[in-house]
C-alpha cells in the first residue's frame, strides 16, 4: 500500500512539474483580431468582402428586376419574344453565378494568402517571445480540451507583437 501511495505522489508531482515546464497556449484568432498588424489584415479583408457582397447583391437585384419585367409582360408579348427574353435571363444568371463563384474563390485565395503572410511575419516574433519567457511549447487554444487560464499567453503575446512589429 505504501508503494502505491508513493507512486501516486510521484506521478502527481511529475505532472505538476511538467505543467510549470514552459507549455502554454494562445488563441490564434484573438491574436489575429486584436494585434495591430492582424487588425489591418482583417479590416482589409472585411472591406474587400463587403465590396464583393455589395457587387453581387447589385447584380442579383438587377436579375430580379429583369425577371419581374418578364413576368409583367409575358401575357402581352409573343411566345418567341418571351422565349428570347427568358433565354437572355438564363444567360445572365449563368454569368452571374460564374462571377459570384469567381469572386468567392478570389476572396478565399486572397484571404489564405494574407493569413499565411500574417503568420509567416509573426512567427519569428513568437519565437523571440518564447525565448524571452522561457516557453518551450505554445499550443493553439482550439486544440486544447481544457486548461487552466493561467497558461493562456494570448494577451501578453498580442502586447509583445504590438510593441515589436513595425509596419512595412
């Protein structure tokens, strides 16, 4: 029984020593959204996305307007004219969908490129932050089931990045 008790105490104390051994976590989304450099990227992406959505909405409203006009005159015009207008509308819908898909893909490609550039730029600063604070491992918060908040270094990392990253 004494051996079992000593084994349990040894395991608990070794677990505690690992916890104080330089393993912390950060919330990468919060770093992106709250660091000065990250905010600039997020705002740039939001502006582009907003412009894209506005452009797509404008095209969508135009298509609805054309459809409404066709519905208003469908009983008045000849069948050939109606078919021609419907065909034109279908062509415009196809172009609209292609444009929408292209804008969506273009935005996602830009977003991925910008996020990669962000993390590439901050990585050396994170390594310096780790060295200064004697941190051996930083884990992403999303990949942690549960942890004590005292191991969260997000705010101090954001502060460090804001002090050290100068815009180009």
